[in-house]
C-alpha cells in the first residue's frame, strides 16, 4: 500500500480532531513507527543532489521549520525522504506560547492559521534532542536549526537572544536560520526594518566568524522573511543580505492577509495564515528577491506548495530549494516524493 492511500485513510480521523491535538498525536506515532523501522519502508525520492550555501543537499525538497519545534522527531521526519530537515523555532528559554486554541484548519482553502507563539522547551533541551537523534549522530543529512527570541525579551534586546541561540546550536547545525518573520511574537517583524536588520545581521556575522574559528567549521546563516512586505522593503532586505554576506534567504513565513479566507470558518482568527493562500504571495517575494539578488545568495522557497507543480513554480520564480509544511497536512507524506519528482532535472 502506498503512503498516499494510507494517509487518505488517516486524514478524516485526524481532521476530526483539534488541529494541535492531531499534531501531538501524529508526530509521536511517527516516532514509534521510526523506532520499529517502519518509516524506513517508505519509498524515497531518487537522489537529486544540489549544492546550496556550500552544502550538498541530497534532493531539493526540505521540511520547513515549525512542524518539529523541539527537534524531538528528527529521525521519523528524515525517513519521509526530505533533502533537508529544519527544526525549531527555538528560543533561549522555554516558553508555553500563546493560549489554546491556537491552530485552526481551513480545509476549503487548504490553509492553516496558527498563533502558536514559539512554544518550545528552550535551547538546551533542543540541543539535547538534536544530539540524541540518529540523523545527527550519523551525519545522515542536512539539518537546519531555526532560532528566535523569547516573547518577553524587549525588541531592543532581541539580538542577545539570537546570539545566545546561535552559540548553542552552531556546533550541531548544517545551517542556522534566523527567524525574524513570525507574526505571533509581538514586534518581531520590526526586525525586518532597515536599521534594525543591519544591526542584527552585523552582530550575527561577527558571531558566526568567532564560532567558525572556535569550531573549525563554517555554518551558513539564512534569514527567514515575511510575505507581507512591499518591493521597497524587499530591496532594503536584499541590500542588507548582500552587504553583510548572509548565506541564504528563506521566503516566506506565514501571512497576516485574510483576503483569500474572508468569510470562512476560522478565517478571522488571529495569527499567521499558511497553505495555498500564501502561494502567490511568497512567489512574488521570491521573484522580487531574485531580481535584486541575482546570484549573490540563494533563495529557499516556502509557502503554499500543495503538489509537485507548485514546487516547480517556486524554482521557476528563482528559488534553488523548496520547503514544505502545510501541504503535508493536506496531501500527506507522499507530497515529498511528488515535489522531488517534479524538480528532477530542474
């Protein structure tokens, strides 16, 4: 039986549950299946290596951050055939996130709204989980570690949180993503402003140089940005990225726009909207970024990939790699192979 058929059986049961409850049921079940070797029976994409940020990715389809915030399910997720696994967002100290309910499915729009608020167990527990994974121990593939700030850290001291997390995760990461674009931490997107971004990137690059010397290993830095920015802001961000020699940019996070889900059940919930409605928004950001950046640094495309053709559209827009999250909830794990097949030869 294919994973598509199995997921078609499981999905109605999962969708009958609260979205966050289903999440907390599915990942531990996958972990148990992985421990029994069952997930390794899934058919994997053919090898299709790409070199991006100086890293060799086995295929161009990665897992986006957010699905595994604490790095507790790396091995199970790796068995789905991803070319890279990104876990987090992690913060220096553990935090509960926003009050529940805080995750909502909008099936008619193939969308999800979440206002999780960087709920996680803190960077020390996160690093322990990464170290314990078979994936890390065997250096089995590309592991991205995504860092953020605590909700109660004043925005003017945000850099301290990012620097603390960078120091902690650096030895274990293939690359580190700096998340300044979640809409669910107050004022976080303010860090995308010209002066704030310059100050943050300058400090991160200096820390990267120190850590590279200390660990005798260069770990690339990628910046994750929002879809809710105009052409002028994209120009400013692209300028900062190139001036500070940041290694990559991930476009995009979730959107605050509700135009695609207006009038739908849960459509007015606060939080970031992901899934199909963010597809064109993120594509526009990718195209504008590509026009500004050229080949100066690579773009990783995220947002609304529901089928293989969507992944190809992201690459055609200017991305070198893609990442999945919400599409997995709607299409199931077979989406990884569908996207990898669509991108072979591109």
